[in-house]
C-alpha cells in the first residue's frame, strides 16, 4: 500500500535550514533560465465577498525532479481574526508515476522560499558591506526575509517598523534571539528606510508605505508585498530610481501594482525591468555594478520556488524519519 507523508509546520521547522533553501531556490532559477522548468501562470480566484484571493500554483523542474502544486490564500484581514494573512498547502507528486508523495503545510514553505528568493537577490544585488537591515511590516514573511538576508550578508543591526507596535516588539525580541543581532523598533517607516543598507518591505498595504526620497544611494530593496494590480507598497519614485530585478517579468506585469501603477502613470515603461532573477543567478546579466546604485527586487512569487523547497523538505523528512504516513486507498 502506498503512503502519503504528512508534514506539519513543526515538522518543517525542524528540517529546513535557510541556507539550504537559498541554494535550492537558486538552482530552481537556473533551471528556469535554461528552460528546464514548466511554470504555468498561476490561476487566481478573487473572493470579493470576503476580501481574499486563492492562488493555484503548479510547476515541474526537470533536473531537480520536483513536481508540486501549491494552493495559497491571501486574506489581508485575517490577522484581525487571529489568522495569518497567508495560508497554504503543498502537494508533492512523483514525476515518474504521478502518485502523491507528500502533503505539507504550505504557509511555512511559502515564507521560507520567499525569504530564500530575497536572500538570493540580496546576495547578488546588495552592497558587500551592507550591515543594517530595515524591515517594514513585521509579519510571518518578514521573519524569513531577515533570516535569509543574515545568511548572505554580515548583518550587525536591524530596524523594524509595523503599524502594530506590539507586533514589531515581538518580532524584534524573537528575531534578535534567532539571528543574534541587535533589533530596534522604529517609530516610523521613514526612519527605517533612511537608515537601511538592505530594506525589506513586506506588507499588505494598498497604498505606498515608503517614498523614494527616503531611500539613500546604495540601498538594496526587497519588496514582497502583493495585493493585486491596483495596490502597492512602493511609490513610483522608489521604482523609478531603482535598478529593477523581478522574479518573473510575466508575473509582475500581470499582477503587481508596484510596477503596473508607475507604468500607468507614465513614470516608467516595461523596459525599466533590468532583469529577471534567473538572469542574475546564472551570470547572464550583472547584479550590482557599483556602490551607489539603488537596486530593487520585486517578487510576486513563482511556483518553482515552492516545488523545489517542498522536494527538499520531503527528501529530508524521509532521511530523518520525520512526519506522519497515511494511506489514501
């Protein structure tokens, strides 16, 4: 009898080191560049009645032998109900037979792979001497963002701002212990942006939370907030003055208000996108070229990141005998 391995969030927390996930995600982007990945544009269902989105994200990586689909929801009002704004599950299948191999909690997979993608972008785009990380938005995603940045740069200090001051305080205490650096709670987003060498914007904001005039030369920005075509967390000036790298040109131009709205305003056009991340990690295009340029990584998320992270989790769980096996037949 065939079994499916169930992996809870607690299971995943035991078996996924961020450094390994960054390496896996970089490999996924290499396969994408060399056309070894099948990534249909994700299907999005908007649940207007409840102010939410449901996304179906399948992908297959030929070299890594990773086949998976993630179902993820984004409900910005969930935190008021005591739930994360992002909830997800991932199903891993065997590419050889199509049989299901594992079903795992996907919110943690999402947070890890999103952090890892930003970690990879930071590795190639941030200044080598970057020491201070600024975090705007202290939710689940922000934690793995800071963790990933600390894996690729020698971080000495972090600043965090959130509209919920208590959430920012809890974030600072928790992450200071985790990564071993001083983390201070800031009173304004402006203070965070003005002092950051690496700036992480991880919000569900529908209006810009930073202004381009706050961002100093040499800053690298990771922007991962996503609430559709008509909302954004970055203002047009921030995008205009930045060297823009995206995870997916097609995805960003279909889904990201952070880029679509400046285009609509005539501030930039599609040629402002300098590169996709797969072109950077393969060396086809250069990352940071001097210490003065402002670099921006805009992420909407790609299913290849989920598939390769879930495959890594599945293989590690088998090796360590972690998880629960269940029969479906």
